[in-house]
């Protein structure tokens, strides 16, 4: 998920997080932005397990190994940005992690339709978590001016989201 730090018109002259954040492309929105990319590992129940924040230009596959080895889980799902047979093989051989992604329409070897349907249902949980974090918790609107402030705000949002999801506090 992209975390935009300024409007596109100012991204070439912004000084906030200079040297840490950079310019990247959000493929789903088809737009360039200045900021970070947020990678989240989620349980079947929609609870955050681990996350990595990278510069916006970082490819998803680069961050995938870091996210999945923070809190190793035997089975992981990713979106189409993570498609890589080399990554899947490496994760399985080095960490015994099975990593599945939906297939693209132009892929030569496609799994069965029932597998794709099951994977789509599981991915819906992840997409719902991202949607709630953006719409209700405003995770993409963190306005910190330091890395420590940004981390505290991000950790606070994920903590509150987890407590509400578990039913320990009311929203």
C-alpha cells in the first residue's frame, strides 16, 4: 500500500524524509507518488502480524522476504505484484514457507479454477484489512515529520486496529 507524503505537484521539491522516502509508482492507481510503501502480513482473522515500510520505489518482491521472515508462518498469500517462481522457491528452500499468488491471465501455467476461487476469497480478507486501515484509521494520512514519529503513529494505528478487531476495546 502506498503512503503518500505530499501531493504529486510538490514531489520533486519536498524536503520531508529526504534521503529515506522517494518517488514510486502505484500500479493499481496508475499514478506516481512521493513517500513510502507499506507491506503488511495479516492472519486469517485479519490481524496484523508484521510489517515493513520501504521507500516507494522498492519492488514488492524485495520486501516480501523481509516481511515473511519477521514472523514466519508456513503459508503466505501475496498479490500479483509478488509473482516470482524464484522467490517462491527460495522461501520454501530456506524458510519452509509456502508462498502463493494469484495467476495472471497471460501466464502459461495456471492453477485450477477452484484454487483461484479459494485464493481470491482469502485475499479478500487482506484487501478488507487494507481498506479499513485506510478508510477508518487513516493510515495513509500520517503527518509525522520524523522517522520515530512516523513509526509511533503507524504502530499506534495497528495496535488500535488489533484491539478493536479482537473486541478488547470499542471504536
